[in-house]
């Protein structure tokens, strides 16, 4: 009787070489050492990499930066970064055009007023009417001089203030008013100014215009007889 040879013993798996084992351990240590912040943020700026999701439910797209918040200031006006954009006194008599950026009386006007004024002037030019800035922005010193001259002319401060405001209350000093000529320009604005937000404020000053938001929809507000009836003149 022939004896059957015993079944072959399965070969034992060889142990990984020591070098491979050490390499795997080193790689695992690197993964543990890197935090989620390292994987999603630039270490130098601590800002997310484009497309990196940070936190639960974060979008895979880069976040859209927020618009810069403008500090609150006087209604309808941005807080000025400097008193004026062009030095000068804003004296009258130069007959500057509304596009004359070299004139302090024009360049230092409120940006919203100046923009509306230039749009209106462009439309008026198509009708053959030219705008002339007889007085726009004024320095406080020049406004004070005008008030002194008005008192001497009219004989009293009360009567003078029907025509000239104090430096503290003048819309010219703040850059919010413009006196326009010639009479054809004032006439054109009396018919079309509201469409651009430009309104005559005082009945005794058909040349004096200011910007009024909403005038294009609601029309210009009722006029004061003269500046002494304007509450802004008594603050």
C-alpha cells in the first residue's frame, strides 16, 4: 500500500521590510500633524483658499466679499474726507460753467448736486440754453464777508438774512446750493429742473437751486418766501 505524501504547508507571508514600515509610519504622522485649518487656510493670511469649505455646511465656492460700509453722515451726503477738493474762496463773478473742474465754486459742490446739475445742463444745451454758475460753493470766510456787505446794504441783519445766510447755516458753504444764470437757465430749470431733482427753494431767489431727492416723482417741495422762513436757518 502506497502512502500519500502530506499536503504542502502554506507559505507564511513575508514580513514587510523595516524600511517600508518606517515610511508608512512617517506618512501617518504627517497626516495627523496637519489640522483642518492648515488644509483649508493660507497660514500667512488665515484666509480660506479659493473653493475651500470651512465649517459645517460651508459652500464649496469662495465667499463673496461684503461691500464696504459707508459711515453714516448727513442725509443724502457722504462724509467728506477733506473740507474741499479744490482750494479757494468760491468768490462770485467768474461765470464758471458747470463742467469747469478748475473752479472751486464748482468743484467743491456736493457730488450729487453737481452730477444732477451737469445732466440738466447737457439737456438744456440741446434746447440752446447754457448754464452759468454765478455762485456755488463758498468758503465760510467769504460767506461771512457777504453777510457783512448785505447788512451794510440793507441796514439791518434781519433784512440782510432774507438774502444772505450765516456761514453756519448757508447751503453754499456746505456745497449744497448753486446760483445759476442767465435768466434763460433759471427759466429752463423752473420747467424741467424737478426731473433732475433740482428745485428752487426760495421765491425771492429764482436763481438759487438745491438738490431734492424724490422731486422727479413727487415734484419739488413748496417754496419758502425767503431764507428767513427756512427752518435750517434757525438751527
